[in-house]
C-alpha cells in the first residue's frame, strides 16, 4: 500500500464521469508523460479501458533523449500496448497521431454519423495541449476549416488538475469526430514512494502535496546515485545543448533574443548548481532508498498518509523536523548556497529557489531526463 494519496474531490468526480462516458466512445487515447512512461500507468484506467480501442500517446517526448524514446516505446509495446510518440508543440508528431486515430475511425466506424475519442491520463500529462495541437493539425491538413479549428481552445497550464470538466472539441468534419478532454485522474494509491516522487518531479502531483524542497532533494539524490540521470545532466552541460522549444519560431524572432539569452544564462547557472550539489557526499549514496534524500523526502510522504484527502493540498513538510543532518541536507544546503539563498531568514526565498529549479527542470532546461528505468 502506498503512502501518498492525492485524489481530491474533483478527481473522484472525473473518474465517475469517465465511467459514464466511456461506453459511448469509439477510441481512447491514453496520454502519458514520456519522462514517466511506466510510473504513469494507472490501474484504475486500465480497468476502465478493457475492451476499448486504446492507444498510449507518449507525450512530451521533446523532454527525453531519442534513445530513451525508443526504449520507452519498446517497453510499452512489450506490454502489448500500441504506443505513439508525440509532443504537443511538434506539429509533425501531432499530425501523425491525428492520421492514425482518424484513419482508424474512418475504417472501423465508416457507418457512424459521429465519432468520439476520449483523452485520458494523469494530471499535467498534456491532454489539453494535445487537443489544441490536434485542432491545429486538423486545420493544417484541411480536415477542419478555420472557423471550426479556432472557435474553442482547451485551457492549458503547468499546474496539475487544471481541467475540471469533460468537454468536447471537434477534430474532423467528415465524419465529424470529437475528442473529449478530461480532467487528469491520479491513481487512488501510489504504489511506492519512489513512484510518488517521480510523479511529483514530473509535475503530475501538486507540488504543495509533497513539498518543493522534498522534490528537489529527491532530484539531487537521483542525480548523485543514478548514472542515467547524472549522464543527462552532464550532456546538458555540454556547450551545444539546446533545451526543447529553443528552435521554435517565436524563440527565433528578434523580439525574444535578449529574453532567451537571459533564460539560457539562468539555466546554465541552475545546471552548475545542481551538479555541484549532487556531487556533495555522492560517494556515500547508492541507488535506491539508502539515499538520504529519499529517506528525508519519504518522511514527507509518511506525513501525507495521515493527512489523507482534504488537507493534502495545503500540507507541507519542513526539512529539519527530524533526524540528524545527512547527505541530503548537505546537498540541499550546497544547492541553496550555489543559488545564493542559503542562510536567509526568510524561508520562502529558499522555497522560491526550489520552485524555479523545478520549473526549469520541467521545461527541459536542465537536461533530458527519463525518470523510469525502461532499458
Ligand atoms: N515540453 C513539453 N511540454 C508540454 C507538452 N505538452 C504539454 N506540455 C506542458 O505541460 C503542462 C500541462 O499541459 P496541459 O495540456 O494543461 O496538461 P493536462 O494533461 O491537460 O493537465 P490537467 O488538465 O491538469 O490534467 C503545460 O505547462 C504544457 O505547456 C509537450 O509535448 N512538451
Ligand atoms: Mg487539461
């Protein structure tokens, strides 16, 4: 039984709504975050999807390396799943997804007057962004006219739990095909602390449930003990590293050059700080639960266990509540020192530094990390 639970009321409602609408849909696209292709599998959804045509969309592949992408797809295929890579911001991958989904519906549901695809997945996996991408792809390929494509957009944002209701968006005209955007649904119990932290680090669980500092401790412990993550950081420190999205047209336009340069300089600073902090005491850490970061951070999850449903969203664990100073404290201290916020009386400066680090991590500015071991 897992220790962490983040299943607020709107998720329970969403799950019931999924249960009701699932019978009427022709196809389900299960959107997973490519950084957690295994940890994001949700046994609740699996039960729901039995007997339904079902494709796993490995979204945010821009945040992982090509070799991780291949390995993740292979692993999902070995599990008997049909999986397609996508990135909401990459029109080519979204067009491919649209072609596959619409092609299947046109073949298999040729007689139906209206078809429905359902997008499901954990919070923050990019469902709403994908819907907007699908609409744009439908417009670009002439499947929708401009009016149909632009009349309604799905709300998108970095906070998990943004979409609160099921709503429909048209993505094809002949036959009319609608996709249903749904609120992200978490598994009611997370199987282990490690999975809980991976979900939190990827942004699927609200930060305040686990605590920003605890998530950063986990990241540090992983970089210092897992060669795959250490290598990802090293690769990002090479001079030619380009974070995802840095080739997009908006970032090439003159207006953004100065802002982009400042952002790159900040990201470089964060990467060096992360590397310096992760190297503190790394010799005494080994992969897995022996790492101080996990032990400390797990205390946060233990706290959550007793809080259960209602209080979780505002709960925060404070480091230093228990135990002696350990490797995880030393790493976090080093990080805060590197970022120039160590020893400040105002703890929110330190939390703020952790928040900035997590934002940069989630945007791919610190490197391309796959958190699950798919090799
Ligand atoms: N790098 C990258 N970021 C993405 C991608 N797709 C979505 N995002 C970002 O991920 C965050 C969540 O996106 P949403 O589309 O709101 O996710 P959602 O699954 O609808 O989230 P909920 O409504 O909370 O369940 C946003 O900050 C998006 O900009 C992608 O392919 N690559
Ligand atoms: Mg959404």
